[in-house]
C-alpha cells in the first residue's frame, strides 16, 4: 500500500503518498488506541460522490470521543479532507480511510502530552468479497472467537485495536475454506461479521441483531430505511445461529462489503443457496442510490468536485 503515486491528507496538508510516514515509536502502533472510518465514493450521475459523508464523519468524531482522543480538526475540515483525497488523486470511485492516531510524543499507558494526528487516504477498492459473490453469495462459518463484550471494548467506537478480534475471526474462517466469519456475542447470540453487520430474511420479514456488541453500521441503517420504504417489516432482535440455518435468506452489509449475500453458514445452505429475492431487491436499490440513479436520498451523496 505504501509504494504508489498519489497524495494523502496528513494533519491538514496533502503530502506525497510515499512520504506519508510515522515513527516506529508512534503510540497507536504500540497500543492500538486510534479510531478510523471506511467510506466510499462512487461514480454517480452528478459526478463522483461520497456516500453518507456526514454520517461517517459524525461516527469518527463519536469514536474519538468514546476513546477520549481530542480532535485537532473540525468535522467540516475532515469532510473537506475526504473530498480532497478523492479529488486530488483523480479517483472516479474510491474507498476512503480517515484514521486518527496518537503520535510519538510519548510512550506508556498514561498517555501524557500525546498529540492526536489524522490522515485521510483514498484508493480504488472494488467489491470487498469479489464481484461474483455479490450475486453468488458467500460461505461463512460461526467463529470460535467471541465478539467483544460491551464493557471490555467500546463497541460503538470504530477503534483500531478492536480489529484484532476481527482479523483472528476472519483468518480462522478463511483457514477453514470460508469467505467470512459470523461472530457471536458473549451470550452466544449472533452479533455481526468481522467487518459487516448481519441481516436474515424469514417469511418476508427482515431481522438484524440488536446493536449491543455490534458496530452501529451506516449501511445497516441505510438498508433498514430502504427496506421499510419498500414495505418490509424490520425487527431488531436476538438471533441464534440455528435461526440462521433455517432462514430463507441472509446477507452482510458494510461500506466495504456493500450488500453481500450469504449462501451458507456452518455447511448449511441458506434458502436457495444463492442471493435471495429480498437481498437482490435491496442490493439493487442500494447500488442505485450510491450511484445517483435513484431520485430518493440524493442528500446522501456529496460530490467531491
Ligand atoms: C465490525 C464492523 N461491523 C459493521 C461494519 C459496517 O459498518 P458500515 O460500514 O458503517 O456500514 C463494519 C465496517 N467495516 C469497514 C472496515 C472494512 C475493512 O476491511 O477495514 C468497512 O466496511 O469499511 C465493521 O468493521
């Protein structure tokens, strides 16, 4: 990722991609206290536009507040930094990574006189789990790793260190021939994927876990609103893994994953074993909105030009 042409926004300046470096004694590198966002810009009718920019920036600031990290720039400055990162790199579509970290001003857990730094990088990043899986659906397995306890890791913050749990779960799933992991919470109920929120469909009703241990996903929020606009009932409830086994459809949502159908969990085929009709309808609606093809929700798109 480090050796490429381009520019990265770093503490208020656009710097050469290869020069956007930090010292090996950077505090966040050692202790993992940092917060980040995953945001997407899409080619749209009205030009390249960032999807739900303000919602992502709000969450970034909320994550920093939860971690008690002072923010040295305003929300408006970070919104503009994301627009600039896409625009200055001449990207037609992009995955955008704002990240807030403590620098090398000190070491140790006391975190005295540390300075908060912010970078915003943007690059081309296609379908998170492959174009073919957007239709075919993915194969997942229940993880042996439990999702964070809500009083151990602050799960409403998108914090750097929380993703060791995600990486361990995803690596385990891949080692067992699966595409993704499904993590249960500390009480054994379905929580979310390593980097996605979870939905299932049963008898025409959409179900998604109560947030508790899961990240308050912006795509989750978007799909819930779109589903209700289409007349579907959406219930947030405690879901058990065996309810997923006998579901009619299941899918993940996330900025990177977008709307990814799930065809199998723990060697049990879900419904038809490929993308279901409700999943397809919501996936199509989602892609129409992010590409500016839908009259609805144009306010969710922020042009970068
Ligand atoms: C744990 C987790 N849960 C749910 C979501 C969905 O949230 P939202 O993007 O607001 O709908 C994400 C985003 N995962 C990001 C990180 C992916 C990565 O590989 O890094 C993302 O999708 O950008 C998570 O990391």
